[in-house]
C-alpha cells in the first residue's frame, strides 16, 4: 500500500485566506489518475490511498463527493473520507468503470 499526495492545498500555499469572521468556503481539486501514478512512480494498486485535499485543522466539512469528468479505463472503487480517521465516511465503495458516464456524481 502506498499513500500518494496529489493535493494542491496547504503544502502548496493555495488555501483560501480566512477573514476575521468564520465564513464557509469551498475547497476542491481535480484528480487525474495518470498524474497520481506518475507521482507514485508506479502503477496504482487497489490498496493505495490518494490524498486529494488538505483540509485545515478545526474545519467542518459540510459536504463531500466526486464527479466523473472524463472517461474511465478499467475499474475503480472510490471511498471518500478522512485518512486515519474514517476513510469511507462520506462515500463507501462506489464502483466506477468504463460504463460510468461522464457527469456521474455522488
């Protein structure tokens, strides 16, 4: 198992600036599996964890999900959650395959 960090968040300095008042804001990213494999240095495996977003400490997640934006090759099982806490808290075991239409979301 490998953990692949493709997040553009805290480490890249792209987090939204927080004002004096706590205001909701959106953190989103596009995941490209080819980029994740390149970052890992080998083919992705079923047990790999791909870290896509860095959520700042003391944040509240109001909603989480995914949208398919390009055709899928092969089969992918998606869990969306929090690494080290509950890896499938938001989505558990969604199966995406070549037959999954672009625009599918959860």
